C-alpha cells in the first residue's frame, strides 16, 4: 500500500471532517488516493485500450520506451494524442450536453410547456435576438424565445458552416480559426469526429488528431458552454454582485440542511423557490427544525450562489465531508463530479442522497427524476424528503465553524456595467489601468480539486502570488471556492493581499482583487471578458495579444482539459498543475507546449508547483506587455517603488 | 460622523491622504442589493443599452479598435 506523503488540505474545516471520518470509520477520496497510487503509464497517456488486441503500453519518452508500437502499429505519439483528444471529447460532451439540456428546457418554457420557468432577463433575450437576427418588433418575449430556443438547439446538430457564437470573438481570432481549419461546424459533430478518428486504424498523425481536439474544444467554449451560460442567464437572471458565504460552517445545526450538488441548475432554481414556500417552512418547524437551510457543492452551487446568494458548503473534495458532519438531511445531485461513494457514506449517518437526472443514476440513492413539465412537484418532493428526514438525525453531529464571506456575481455584463456605468458601460478603465501598469495583467484561475495534491493549496498559493504581483484574477468553479474560503473574494482582500497598483484600482471601483465569474460552463464569460478587452482597444487586436494567462492548478476532470484546450485555442497561455496526460510522448507534449503557439497564439504548459506556475504566467504577461510596448510604464512603476523604499530606509 | 483619513499609495504616484470609508459598517443582506438590470425598465431602454453598453457587438456605428484597421 502506497503511503500518502502530501498534506491532505489547507482547509481546517476539511481537515477536521477528515479526522471525524476516520473516527466514524468512513473512507473518503483522500483515503482512497492514499491507498491507490496512480498508474504511471496511464497518467502519461501511454496506455491504449481502443481495441481488443490491447491494451497496449507504448511510451515515447527517450530512454524509457516500453515498446515501439502497439499491436496495430500505433506509435506512442498517436496513442498519447488519441487519449488526449478523447479527454477533450469527454469534457466537451459534458458541457455541451448540459447546454443542450438548458436549451431544451428553454424552448419548453418559451412554449409554455414548463410551468415555473419564465424569462427573467429580457435584456439578454434581446441581446441574442439582435445577434441571431431574430425579429423583435412588438413580439412577446415568449415568441422571441421560441425562435432563440430553436436556433440554440440546432447549433448542437449543425453539420456545416460554423457555430454562431464564433462571430463574438475578435475578428483576427475568427480568421485564424478559419485559416487553421478549426472553426467548428456543429457542437456534436466535432465530438463525434474525435471518437471516429481515435478508433483503431483511422487518424494516425498526431498533428491532425490534436487539431481535431482544438476544433471540438472551441465547439465547447464558444458553443455548448456559451449556450448554457446565455440561456441560463435568460431563464434565471444574469448574475450581479451579491454577498455569499462559503465552507462547511454554512450548515446549520437547528435547521433542515438540504445540499444541492452537481452542475445543472435547472431543478435547483425551483428548489430555491420551494424552500422559501411558507408551507414547507411550517412543515420543517413541525418536525422540530427552525427552518430550511439550502447550501451547495460544486457548480450547481456556484449557479445558485451567483444568482441568489445561496451559500456554498464547499468544493468537489468536500462533498463527502459535508455528509461526515452528520447534519445533512438530504443531498440532491444532478450531473457531473458526483462521487459514487456518497450513498455508502450516507448510510453511516442519516442523509438521503437523491439523484434527479436520468443521465446520472447511482445505486443506493433515492431517484426523484427531474421533469421539466412538473418541476415544482419534483422540487417539493425533494424538499419534503429532506424535512421528513430531519428527525432521523443522530447525535454524531459536528459542524465546523469555518465560513467566509464573499462577494460574487461578476458576469461579463456586470463587469462592463461596474467599470463604465449605465450610460457608458465599458472595459476602458480596466484597459487603461493595464496600460498604465497599475494592473499588470489578468489571469483566469479555474478548475477542480484533486486529492493527488493538497486540497485548495495550489489554487490559493497561485492566486495570492498573482494578486501580490498586481495581476487581477478571475475565477470559476471549485477553484473560485478555494480562494473564497481564504477570504480573497471580499473588497477588503485588496488591501491585505494585492499589490499596490491592483489594490488601488480595486478600492476605486469597489471590487475584490479576485472576481468570481461562476460555474465551469461560465468560463465562456471569461472568453467574453477577454474579447471585450480586445475590442475596447489599446491591447492589440486579438486575445493572444492581451497580457493574460490561464491556469487550472488542481485539475482532474476531462472538462478541465476541454476548457484548457479552448483557452489555448483562443490564444491564451494556459498552465495546468498536478499531472499532465501526454508526458508519455515527448513529441506530442512538445507540440502542445511549443508548436501550438505558432498556430494558435496560445500554448499549454505544465507546472505542479503553484508559485512557479504563477511566475510562468507573470512572465508570459510581461512578454505580452513588452510586445504591446506597455512594459515601460510598469518598469517605471517598479523603479519608483524601489526608490521609495530606499528613501524610506534613509 | 467622525471622518477618518487614510494614506494611500499607487504605482507611479506619491502617497496621498484620502478620506476613509464613509459608509456605515455592516454587510448588505439583500439578494437584490447589487442588481442593476432592473434600472432598464422598458424594452426600448434595454435595446438602447445593448447598442451603447455592448456597442462592439450590437451598436451599428461602433466597431471597436480592431475594425478600424480592417474596415468590414
Ligand atoms: S488500437 Fe492499437 S494500440 Fe490501441 S489497444 Fe488496439 S492494438 Fe493496441
């Protein structure tokens, strides 16, 4: 049995619950990761099991070759590239199928077939209508929404042409995608083509394989994910600043705790409403609780946090630990990143695990299927299940005290509004402050948790290092939650953690130095923010000209690989931590880490040390500043600070 | 109210004294506190905002920095 050497978490609440789990005889992902070491061949992307002649292990690293070729003749390069783009396909499929689910609900709501759902953000509906040439005139929102819903749904199955949201990107980027032959024809088509090309004996040139990975990933970021974000905004409201709280301390001892977990906010939006229903609150009181306390895990939580301020119980690696508190009466899950161990752990306490998606069933869980035609009844059944389970709580309850305030809700639209105001909404102040050097650049830090590294540590170390060096950080997903737990998402954090330049801008605008942009499909908001910076002028003509960088320091999911790939394909330097899935082929790794820059203006990098990774990002930002000719302002700034220090020491 | 004076610094600037926080201590507690889109009530106002605020995508006369060099 391999001994686990790394510290499990930097989060005290999580560490306390791990100790309680051990006392209670409960095994978590942290224990399993300690007991099961990673398969080195698989982790390096060198194990192919795409046919029944294999699996074949074919390493392409100098001096470490296991075998020159697989049984079919596939080289280490082909195998690593095939495995890599199959990860892209998995991630793009997950985001895009989520987007499709939203589009289907959207269309049903527009047609009046989904009671309880309505158009909450007319402005964004009109935005899409303008963009897609849908007639507005005197038509009702429902009529416009039917057209929007049909167009959005058709994007998934489109066979030729280009997906529509590509036209949002900077013009130079659009030209580049066309020149390189990576403009997606349809969202599903590019994913299917990956599965075809990676079947035994089809595409056996790693350049061509990786190019198809790029095409499918663009179909995720500028397609499926963007559709999910935009339609969710129309149905549930575009996020605006709201105060939230994060960590296991948001669970309440004297209230019914219903934890919402997963990624698709379709049902959870209704649950938020039902939990405030006086009938449900009275029922909770009749069962001896003081009320109903909703909280969330993972990205469904981010969605309802961004729109309603519903607190976050924690990120991916805290899902099991939330149950270990003994205070969760029900955990309702939808899709993605849900651990199969939850029903087993729930048996040690009293928690009911409720699955809701026909796509995500788990043995041992209670299944209450989400039906868009009857969402209200489904939501009521779920809330009632939690309430009725409250009296079954045992005495083995320990809720950590830790919880932290956070200000969230920074959609692209809200950033634009906050920086420029109602009459002149604009990214101009951001660009100006980048040009004058107060803000050095912008970094998107996103992604998951991974028990192969210290929980939350890489996220928080990286983010602190970036803001200390005047880099404004924008975040989504579980990464955002890690930073929030440390208090980095409050305006006060600017004075405490940020460099002088960034702090001065944050204080003037009244924003935290680390902005929460939402869930993982909301990485599409980061693409829009980057495009807005380009279009506002002064920072080049393309996203690849901007002093920006991306990172996923604790990534683990295929979705993260797809996200990273569409960031790279959009022109962003993107560094991943923990592990890298093509290390089994020097050539493929070099192609992704070096050659991609000539084609796409963005490249991948791998650096497990979060501080070193932050420094890679800062050097890239500085390289871009130099290319833009705005490095001088920054040099003068540094010189002045040095001078000041010297003066102060006299 | 007692006003507090704070010293602030910024790159490329001497430190200056500025008026400190004048707001009351405490936290906002309403879900609607940061909401701004309701300020645009009518459809016409919303369309006008899109054409000005999001002008690079929806404004007829605004092309952003990139289009000036490459006229459409
Ligand atoms: S496709 Fe080729 S490399 Fe892969 S398992 Fe089959 S024989 Fe082996």
